[in-house]
């Protein structure tokens, strides 16, 4: 088991064909990175090769790339995740086309540091070597490699190797290293099977860590897989961490279902996309790009076709940088901050690249006038501002899940940013679990809408005490999340602007307003039941006698039932509250004087009512637990 404290650095070779990249990796590590039969036969590198070196506590993982122009797409898969570049330039040939192309790619992929090796120094005299060095210095001026060490070496004589190792160590010590604490992501660059183990994938672990037993999600398929074993740097480990070359043995899948371009990641966090908003840079050497041009797209180890959509202009000039949308032909999994490369269709050359700003971009529309400002905010990258801007653009609000899918931020980071926005009243946390955020403006709108709906309801329904929660909710439509509705309603209730009585919501202090006619009808109805005692008239009969519209009479009856002046015992039978209270009294007197059992005839005799009323009333009393049925009799409780 390797110590986690030791530094892990991925070194990618870069440079023109035959300049001695693979030979140099072998001279440094003892491992020749070319693996394929065809590579050995043709003496060129075709696909990625790997080798390891541990030097003064630094674990170097070398990714050796092919220099041949036909295999740049393989080179791109290897360049993803590189911490520092070993730019290999043959002292006998100096800078050649793929020196430039690989260098451009490294710069566009955001590689920040490296070392230049002037190889085959045994083949040139001191004058030539000096000249090549000048050319190289001139070429690198103003670039990220401006101050990089330039080391003459020979793989043949071993001259310069100790100096090169020292230079690599010095540069490695300045490299920040990848973040082990973030979500696990492994872009796959190889998939194969090992007898007795099954499917194995390899890649540069660009963030997080992975251990046997972990569940991981395979993108773009979304399949969940179990990690059976992990190796890094060619050794079995208990955990592989960001910055290491990593091999993962997977259970539950055939190796034929796995391939370069797929990604293993922490499960249930991310989504695939086909539409991304980016900051795009077109190389000076590129032709100008028209709106809707199709290009090859490379990110991580994956490759697809993209259509370019520009926002602020109709075409993109060579050397220009600006916002664009890429519509991808296949599902890919990328996060904000990921780098990408674009290549021309034909001839296939690298023409530009950039950084993903919004991996789940919206379809471009004329109405979406805020997009450029939004992308500017994303580009500046201030977490609070980014979150505020995302919330601002989400009318329905945004959930934890969506934020993670767009940004790759950790839960603690999202919660901290959300709290800050909520504390400064820029956003409303409408639900803490799952975290759901809405802009303060949108939240206010929902509150106002609720208040307005309730006003309207009171106006249209003066005889009803309020609107049911459910009706209120559905009157807002689907453009309001359940969580938002709940939070807005709770706030209005807490502010005492509204009142809730069970499921009924009303304006605070709202009372049913009856006109004199209705008030008289109410009295009449109540009196009809009050005077009837237990031998009540039918509801229909009572309502037909009052002098208001049938619809209103029915509502007045509802009011009496709601405030419990009347009690509905069966759909047809309604009794006055007082009559029922008297009945209970009589039963308790009966219990004291005659015992706790009473028969149906006994009950009829006690109350003086017919069977028509007696049976429903007894059943009602059973339900109310005043009595309990025991055979033909009732026990008074
Ligand atoms: N004399 C001399 N020959 C070298 C040196 N390094 C590499 N070579 C030779 O140059 C040829 C190409 O070397 P490679 O290491 O395969 O070059 P490469 O850059 O990996 O080539 P690709 O991967 O195909 O781009 C081989 O024949 C090597 O033996 C060196 O330092 N001195
Ligand atoms: Mg090679």
C-alpha cells in the first residue's frame, strides 16, 4: 500500500513523431511504453502507453502519447488529466507541426507547467544544440512554458537524464495536485479483461478516490457497478486517489461493454448532456468558423461531433475567444470547468478548445437575453455569484441535485453558498432537505400570488370560510413547486397574514359575511333542527322552506355544519348540537339508575323516537364511543 501523503503527478509526453518521446520515457522509468505488436513492428507509437517512476517521494505516472498526426485523437485521450507536460523536441529537427499542435492542445487543456526535453542531443553539435534552444525559447515566449527548464538529453547515451529528473521534480513540487476530497471521476482510456478477474478499465484519476467495494456509475449509460479491485501505478492498493494512474476491476459487466470515452463517477450525482455552453478559443492558425459549423469534440477521453452555435456574433475569427454553445452528437458527462478541444472536420487539425461553463445548457432562444451575462458570471467563477445566477434563471427554483450536476460542488460547498444567499435575502431556501432554492423575487411572486388567490376566493365565495389547501395549491399550477408553495404558505401564516383552520386557509380575520336575508335563513334552518329534538325533519324539507336560493341555502347549511351547530349523522339525517348533547345526558342518567346495558327497544322508549332515527343514532353513538354494541344490546361507556 502506497502512502497517500506521497505526491502523485501525471506527466504527459508531447511532441512530433519520432522525436524520442517513448525512448525518453523508457530511459527515465525503465519501461518502454509501446505495448502493441504493430507499434513494435512500425517503430512508432499508435496508442497511449504508461510507465511509472518514484523519485524523492514523488510518484510520477507517465502517459506517453503518439506523435503521428493521424493519432492525435489518441494523444488527446492521454492528455486529459495531465499535471505537467514533458515537451519532447528532437535537437536534430527542432519544432515541427505536431510539436505545435501538441503544445496548443496542452495550453487549451489548461496544463500549467512542464519541462522541455531537447532529445537526441547526441546527434547534434554544440552550435546546432544552441540554435535549437534559441528557437524553442523564442517559440515558448509568453506561454505557460516560458520559464520551463529546457534540458538537453539523449536516450541513447543517457546524457542529461539526472538533470531532467531534477527538473521534473522541481516542477512537480509546484504542481497543486488534484483534489482527493471531491467526487470520484475516472475518464476511461482502456478497457480489457484479465483472466480470472473480469473487466478492467484504466485511466487517470482526475478527482476523488476509489476503493474496492465502492459503487460507481458508468457514463453515459448510467449503469451502476461494483468495484472489485483497484490498482495504481501497477500495484494493488486499498484506495486509489486523484492524480494516480488507476486500474479498476469491475463486477457486473463484460469488458466489451466498456470503452475509451466512458467515465466512472460517484453514483447518483451527475447527468449526461448534449448541450453545453462554453468559453471557446479559436487558434490563430485556425480558419474562421461559421455559425453551425460541425467539428470534432474531445473532452476527457471522450470524442464526438459538435455543432457550434455562437451567441454574440455570426462567425468566429481566428485567435478569437468568446462564448458558444456546443450541440453534441452523443451523450457525454462533463462538469463546469472541464476542458475540451475542437478539431476541424477535414483536414483534421486542432483548431481550438476551451472550458465548459454550463454543462446542462438550455436551448438557445431569442427570448433568453440574460445568457451572456449568466455565462460571464460562470466564467468569473465566484461560487456565491454563480449560485445566485443559476437560481435567478430557474423560475421553478433549483435543487441540490441540479446544482451538483452543473457544478460538481460538494454538498458542504453548496449549503454554505446557499446559506449566504439566504442570509442576505437574495435567495429563499424553500426546502432544506432536499435542498431547494428559489430567487427572492420568484418567492415573493409566489407569496403574492397566494395572497391574491385567497382575496379572490373570499370575494367570490362570501359564504365559505376559506379555500382548501389543495384547491389553493392547484390554482397556482405546475409552475410552482410543492416545496415553494409550502414555504410561501408557511411564511404567510407565520406573518399572520393568513390563517389555517385544518385544511382551510383564509385571510387573517376573514369572516363569512351574510346579508340580512341569508342571516335570517341561517337562523331558520338552525331553529328547524333545534325545535325538532331527535325527530328531525328531512334536510330537503328544511331547506325548501327558507327564502334564499337553493344554492345559498345549501352553503348556509354547510356553515352550520362546519361551526358544529348541526351534526350530520347520516347523509340524510342532521341533528342539532343541543339535541345530541341532551341525548348523551339522558344516557348517562340511564346508566346510573338502570345499569350500563340498554336494548334497542329500551333506547326507543328512553328517547321516544322511532326505529328510523334510533338505529342511525345508536350507530352514531357507537362511532363516537358513547356506546358500544354488545350483541343486541348497547353498553353505555
Ligand atoms: N540517437 C538517438 N536516437 C534516439 C534517441 N531517442 C530516440 N531515438 C530514436 O528515435 C526513434 C524514435 O524514437 P521514439 O522514442 O519511438 O520516438 P517517439 O517520439 O516516441 O515517436 P512516436 O511515438 O511515434 O511519435 C527511435 O529509432 C529511437 O531509437 C536519442 O536520444 N538519440
Ligand atoms: Mg512513441
